[in-house]
């Protein structure tokens, strides 16, 4: 059984589609717009997720670090705010 690690981040609305596309095509992250209201005007909340074979606090932290690193990478170059993750079965 695998679990889905879901991480919510907020990105500028004008670059949201590009960020979602680049994260999927270059890094393999699935994403969707999140229905929650973003904290900043002109930004949109996105949820990124990956499948994880096991779950522990250390693994969740490593997925978060990897997501943040991917968002800041040369290929994606996304501005973002937010942190945290949750598990879905």
C-alpha cells in the first residue's frame, strides 16, 4: 500500500500554470489548484503530491525539502510561500 504525500504551497497567480507544468514535466510532481484562499492577494494555493511507500516524520520532511528544492531549481524558478505536508491513503 502506498500513501500520497500532499504538500501545499502558494505561488503567484501569473506563474501558477507554468509552475505546475514544469514541476510535472521536469520533476514528476502531480499538482492541482487548492480550494483554500491564499494568504496573499494575487497568489494561488497549489497542492503537489508524490506517492510514498512508507511514512515517517523523517520521510515527510525529506519530501518537503525535495519539493522546495525543486521549486527553487534552475528549471522551475518559482516564487513560493508555505510549508507543511499531510498524508492521504
